[in-house]
C-alpha cells in the first residue's frame, strides 16, 4: 500500500443546495485557490462536502482538528481565518 500525505488542517466547506445558494460553492473555489497559491508553515486541504444538516445556518464550514464551525460567514472572514492558520 502506498503512503499519502496527511494535511495539518482541513477546511470542510458545505456545498449542499442551501449552502451553495448562499455562497458555499463560491467559497469552496476561492478557499481552494487561496490555499494552493499561498505557501504557509502548515498544510491546509480544502474539501467540499455535500451537507452538514445545518441548513438554517447556511452557509456552513468547519476547520479540523480545531473543531471550529463558521455559520453565515462571509468570504472575508474565512480568508482571514485561513491567513491566520497559514502564519501560525
């Protein structure tokens, strides 16, 4: 079996129907591009998930392993959080 790299942190972005309509799909694209083009001290992977079952708080994303949940966020808030994580 081959080995694969495990990222230091993972940003899960909900792109289910309600979250996608409220910016989740755009955030996924933007965060993925930001992480790919910004080198930091840690490795962050952005993963699109279908639904967190928290539709009334859409859009929703979370960062693991810190278990940080963001609801009704703006792209600016997520970029600020990612920038902070990359410089730690």
